[in-house]
């Protein structure tokens, strides 16, 4: 393995020994087990607080210094009951069937549905309108005034992935009074996911399974109406970030973040139990080679990513961002075999990641384009170079979250060897970053890149376009 700077043979020998021990290190699997045994890790909940304690203990066990738990305020959302009912036509008895003989006027059918976080308590009824993938063009072409929109969780492969919040925002702008988010992955798995960030949404939204979606597209064609009822509550609460340091006490640092929260309907093993477990295992490797690090490294487990990147926002707000040389966001690593580095517009980060992977003899995919939907965003928009580590299912699987954000996001789908290997690559990347000079991200260039990908309309619809970029 090549030497990326000073340190000499002794440091290389120490690194090799640390990587050798990592092959049999069970700390990632043990932390994942502790997290997935909890009832859930929804932001602001008692379960999330217990998860933070598990992360704190794991960082201390890895040997990190000055491990702290920092509280921050947030809006806590709790779900009650949810019903979704398809009703016949306009409720009139004047027509009892469509041209193909199917009865619509007397139809009344209830489907399983899940309220989406920050959905308000509400009861809404209106015509059901299928907007396909929920792309801006599809929404613009539909008549959604006073209607209930239903959209898929995936996006056509020839275009960028459109986030749920964008689709919801566009639907509301078009006049929709409620939103139905339909899974594209079979298995009777209604998906969840926040409608807005840290505030109650303007209209209710629910998730339904792929099987229910099949019926809803037909009922939309028949001209049926739908009733959505949500019981939920949003109240003031708090969450916490957990962080510690390794390496020399320097003014500058490399920051590694991974969110440990998850949605309340699942074990949240893949999203993001794997990520925080990978980061903690990497921290143990970094502690073993602390003398070989050129600057301080801070490892942070952040809360409330799923409902607004709230932990990352709090961490960024309390940090001297000029002293943060780079951020490594471990969101998605450890899930599947195929690790990818998202360099968010930084050619220097892309080159560094490629060099580290080549030296290690390990494959590493690459995506150069920036996006705003994970914990790197509060840092990236402030100019901090950001590298996200993600992993994707094998080629041929459908796009989207797969089992994520559903009850199927469970520990049995995790391979411990992926956690170990991705932890080693994470540690090697962080080690290299402590020795590298990565140019700051230019705000104008970042804004232009997001505009080129047509993010701006969706980010404005989701109310996350930075105000200074107008």
C-alpha cells in the first residue's frame, strides 16, 4: 500500500496491523444489533435517545477522546391512526358502472396506509389523480385542483432521482389537497418519509404499497374519489448529536458524520444503521493509526436526519466551518457490496477517492453530481468539500430506496463483511483527507450545478433552496 505523505515504514506497518484486525472486528455488527433491537429510532423519541447512548458507548469503546452528547431542539412528530378509502365517483347513484361494466358509484374500499412524518391531522376527500412518477412535467400536465395526487417512489432511469419532498411540494403548488406516495417495490410495503423538514406540512400525506398502487391507478382511471384521514401530532421536542475526536489536537479537522436515527415503522438497519456502524468501526481503525493522521478527525453520530437533517444542521451551526477541511458523510455505506463515492462537484475529492481505492485494490464507484438530501448538505452549501459514501444494490435492481423506509428494512439483509470492508475504506479515505488540501466548494458553482440538474424548482417547492441564492 502506497504512502500518501509522511509517516514512514513504521506507520505503514501500524496501518497494516489495524486493517488486519478490522477483518475480524465485530463492533459494527454489535452496534447495528443494539440499534435494531430498539422499538424504533424516530427523531425526538425515547428510542432515538437510547440509540444515542449506544453510539456514545461505541465511540468511547473505540478509543475516541472527548466524547460528548449535545442536545438540540426540534419538532417531534408522532403518528396516530391513518385510513385511506376509495369511494365511487361523485357519490351519485345516477351511474352505477363504467363503460367496461365495473361498478363505481357504490364502491367503498379501504386500503392500508401510513401517514408520512409531519403530516398534519386532517380528513380530506377529493378526486384521485395518478401523476405517474410525480415528475414536474407529469404534475404540470395533470388537473390537481382540489384533488388527491398519487405518485410512485421511483423515477425514470434516464433522469435524476426526484425526491419525495419535491413531488409533494409540486403537487401542493398545483392545487392538490393530499398526497399519496406509492412504493414501486412489491411486498405489501407502504413507505414512509418526511413531507417537510422540522415543521408541520400544509396538507396530509400517506404511503401505500405497490400492490395498493396498482389498484389506485385503476381507480384514478375510473374517476373515483378518495378520502384520506390522518391522526398525528407535532410538538416541541429535542434530539442529540454524539461526537468524539481522534488524532492530533489541531486547529483544523476532518469531520465524519453518520445519522443514527430511523423511521418508527422499521428496524432501520440499512438506513442508516449500517452507516453509523461503518463510521464507528472506521473510528476504531483511525484510533489505531492516530499517530499517522495529519490533523484531528471528529466522528459524529447525528440525530434527526430522516425528518430534516436537523442534527447535521445543529452540528454545522455550532462549528467553525472554516476549520473543517472536509466532510465525509457515511449515509448508505455498509448496505450492499458496491461502495460509491459521491464527490458533490469536487474533482479533487473524486481524484483522492479514486487514488485511495486504487492503492487498496478495491472497487469504488463514483457519482460527481451534488444533491441536498443528506447530512453533508449544511456543510456543502457553506463551502466545505463533502464526500458521501453510499452503496447500491446489484445492477438490474430497480431504482429507489428498495427496502428503506419500510418495515422490511431489517438486520437480516445486512452482510457483516460489507460493514468491515466499507469501514476499512472509510478509514483509508479519512486518513488521506487529513493529508490533502482540498479546495473549498464555490457557492456559485454549486448553485449552477444544481440548476443544471434541474434541482432548483423542486428545492424551492420543498422550501430548501438557500435564500442567498436568489
